[in-house]
C-alpha cells in the first residue's frame, strides 16, 4: 500500500481505530447483555406460563404501576385490542389487577398483584442475588458511572429507534 492510498493508516486514523476498538469491546459486551436478557425473558415465560409481551407488561407495571391499558399498549407497541387480551390473560393468571382511577372513575389502571410480584421475584431471585454480589465489587463511583452510561445508551437506543419525519421546506 502506498502513502497515497486512502486506505493507508495515518497516526490520527490509527488512534481513532484504537479508541473505536476499545469502545467496540464495550458495545460487544452490551450486545452480550442484551442477548442474555432475551434468554432470561424466555425462561420467565416458561416458568410463569405466559408470553413475552406478558412478561414485559409485568416488568413495565412493576417499574411504573398504575398505567392505563392504553398507556401499556403504547409502551409495548401493540394495538389496544391486543393490550386488552394481554391484560385479560394477566388478570386471569393472577399477575395483574385493574383498579379504579381515582381521578377519573371511568378509567381503570393496572397494577401488579402481590402474587405477580412474588412470582417474578421468585423466578429472578438467584439472578438478582448474583447481580447484587457483582455490584458489591464496585465502588459507588463505578456504579454511578455504569448507571449513567447505560442510561445514556438507552436514551440513544430510543432516539435511534424513533423515526424522524423529514419535512420538505420547498
């Protein structure tokens, strides 16, 4: 390769490649976490006897109790009729209940039942114990740095996955 070849390495490109190489290992680890999480979700589905969206719905309702069925449909990116069927399944399984919205008696809100919470955490307890142990190996600054990094990655994922609408200015 000659010095005029655009593929020839320059000190700046070599430095950027090294920086990208380190970050690529971080992204690779992140993909491994995503893949492992997918495996966990499959295991939860099998243990709880529900589908993937059902597990995700229970997770969302644990994180954000009191969503309406419409809000849940939006968060899961499913149609309102599909959300109704999903909620019916979770209510029948005893994982979720519909409660009245005190601000609007016509609306119902969704909350995870004690049995639903117990079932999720019983299934996840060995993993949560192991993750807690890993967490104790990090000091508070390391934990904060990792948390902030992952929050920024999640925000980037959301931003990238949200379609942008280009407008014609002509």
